[in-house]
C-alpha cells in the first residue's frame, strides 16, 4: 500500500529563531499528528536569510525527520516573500502558517487546518480582537494594532477584525490566484491577501484565538507601521480607485476642473471685458507669436537627441521632434500627463528604443525643464526684489475685493512648491551621486519597510544614474542646458509678443522682459501638477496675477493675454502633433492605451 499523499503543509517563517525553532517544530509535529493521519502533513522551516544558527538547526531537524523540510534563502526576503517561496515548494493542498514564537495557543491549530481542509472555507485566520478569547496585548502592541485594523476596515472595506494575526490557512488554488495581485512581501502581506480574498469572493473564516505575546516583536513600530500605512493607501488605490479610472473618467474630470475654474473666475472678473480685450488684440502680432513658438520645437527635438545620445541611442532630430509633438499633444488631450508615456511608446514602436531608456530620457528632460524655469523665475524675482519691483505683488495676490486674485494666489503657491521640490530633489540626487552613502535609499527605508519603498528607492537610484550619465559629460550637459534656456526663452518671447499685441500695454523693454520671464516661468511651474488637461487655469492664474502685480496692466487685459498666449502655444502643439501622427503613422488614443502597459513593462525590465 502506498503512503498517503501530503494534504497539509505547515510553514514556519523563521528569522534568527535559533532559541525557539527546535521546540516549535517538535510541538507542531505532535499537534498535527493528534488529528491528521500519519504521512498526510509536512512542516517547512522557511528560513529567511538568518544570521544565527537557525539554518544549521533546520538542517538537523530535516535530517532527523522526513516530515520536516528546510527552505533556505541566502538573502532576506521579508516575511511575505519567505512565505510565498515556501508555499511554492510545499506539497499540500492546504497551506498553513503561524509565527514560530507560537503566541497563538496551539489548541486552535485543528480548527484552523480543518476549516480549509474540509473545503468549507478558502481562507481561515485567527483573531485576537474577537470577544470571547484572551489576547494579552501590551499597549505598545495593542494600540497600533487596533489603529491599523481600523484603517484597513475603513479604507479597504474589510469585514475582518484582525488582519495581522500570524495564524492562517489557505486553499492552495485560491492562494495561488490571489498572489498574482499581491505586491507586498513583508509585514503587510497578510493584510493584502485577506483584503484581496474578500474582494475576489473567496470564503474567509475569522475565528477567535487565545494569544499571548512571546518575547519582543520584530515589528519596528515607527518604520514598519509607517510602511504599512503607506501600503494601505497603495492597496486602496489599486483595488478601489484605479479600476474605476478609465479614459472617459479622466477626460471628464479634467474638463470639469476647467469648467469650475472658469466659473469661479467669473465671480471676480467681468468676462465681457476679457472678451473685448481679446477682440482688440493685434492679430498680426498674435500670428507672429505662433511662429516664434514654433521655432522652439526643433530645439526640443535636438535636446532630446542629445539626451538619448548620452544613453547610447542616436536618432534624427526630425523624428524626435515629432515624438515630442505627439507626447505633448497627449498631455493636452488627456489629464494626469498621460502623454508623457506616449513618447516612450513612440520611440519604442518606431525605433526600438527600450521602454526604460524612453522613460529615463523623458525624466531627464523634465529635470532640465524644471531647473531651467525655476532658475529663471528665481533670478528674475531676486532682481525685482533688489530694485523694489515686487511691491505690487502683495496687493495683487492678497488684496481684498472681487478682483483679488484667488486663482493667482493658488497658482503661485503651487509654483513655489513645485520649484522648491524640484531643486531639493535634484540636490539630493547630486549629493547621493557624489557620496559613498546612498541618502535616497537611507531616507526611504527609514520611513518604510513596505516592498514599494524598495521599489521607489530603486527607481530613484536608476534615475540618478541616468541624470549622471548626462551630467557626467560636460559638453553634453552644456548642450542640454543651453538648449533648455533657448527653449524657454522662446516660450517667454512668445508670451511677450502676445502681451504687446493688446491695447493699453505700453511697458519699457526691461520691464517687459522681466515680467515676461517671471510670469511665464511661474505659470509653467504652476501647471506641472496634472490637475487639468494642459494645465489650463493654473497657468492663466499665475500669469495674470504676476502681470497685474508688477505692471499697470489691468486684470482683464492680463487675463486675456494669458488665455491667448496659452491658446497659441496649445494650437501650435496640437497642429504639430496631428502632423507628426500622420507622418509617423501613430494613433494618439492607441498610444495612450499602449503606454499604460509600457510603464509596467519598464518597471519589470528594470528589476
């Protein structure tokens, strides 16, 4: 007669457990033998990159008893990672795990196993917070645990009381299906599996257990709790928000933002005065501004060529200018800067440039853009402050009355925050690159042990390396920096020509240049946040507030000039994008949909 097949596999996650692992394995074997047939169960020690004698002891136990197996890892995988690795190696259809300190009373093990083995449930978990059982939890454990579980129930709509109890059982088929979507590999793993199991419609049993803490917890109550908090938000986005966001929703939300912004604007400005100002503008100068702005696009293509060349790819300026046109058109049509990913798709589809390189080159370009316009805004502001030219700003931004600049106030605040964040981020990257210490990874891992923290740190490290690839070549850095200055100088000249086209604008050339550089720079910083398609509303608010605050130009004329300036640039972009799509045979909607997967592909390629 052949021996019975293994039905139940119990995994014991072990990290530096030399003092307890032997007793835990022996107790587990005797408890299982009390209610399961001989030969129908196994115990796997999931040793997770230990630094003590746990591996040697696990080897001894496995050699002495065929029911015991040792699953070794040379490096630390994290609690969830170690469990997944051991479950994959297990033979049973009922997969069980509990913490090696056996804080949960082992008399509950039969109920845990049989709940799933019987086929009645797909998942079973012990609970320390259901009334009727004892759970002697000190305040330093109990208070964070209750708070964490409350947040999970609130944000992730879980019906369970205790998600982190280390006492769980799973049907193999159900767990393998769930793990396709589980991202965490450390302490949040338990919670994510339970939340996704409920949302997938699996039968989940939660039952009360007696629980007594044994020794010190391995959970860092600052780093790990913070990390699990960020994991709650990440999972909430994935399961509750992201599935509901499609192209129609994002387009509708962006359009609604624009409508609301325009509606609010009419509360403190007379729309008719704005329309009248636009009607009186010199159309010849407006047309000239469009031609001037068009000159900046070959420069954008040349800059993109220089960036790609430093990353190992040589392409023609004409093709790259078209790719930039298409991606910027996507940003105008779709909210949340969906067009950014389009460029990576275009260069991949038409020139076989890998997605990681496409995204890296785009990120480098954004850094130069942000630093250039932040530097321009800061330099002009210092010059104005030194000459006393900023006196009118306080009245324009913080004055009272129906023309008090609410939108301008908001836009300038956004711009200041974006500029400061850009400079700080680049300073941190440069500091990391010039030091033996990795300040980025140190800072991220101190705050969070979530698997996404490692992912974010890795992305930033790769990005820093890509920036260094360009910055490390003095000539390339100079070329990209100079082209960035020329691009934004032409952007400013475009706005100045539009402003001069309006009646009543009679400013000295130095004032015109200073105001133009400052208003356009701050306006572009304000629209970096993807709050509306093309940044409509934020750009106009910042531009108008600054022109009014620094010159005698009235609100209606300044706003009309901002609208026309932004419209001219958007029209040139869209026309160029349409022509480029025809020449390169690219469908914008297809590119946006394909580029959504491109980001995931790039992430996989960089792992």
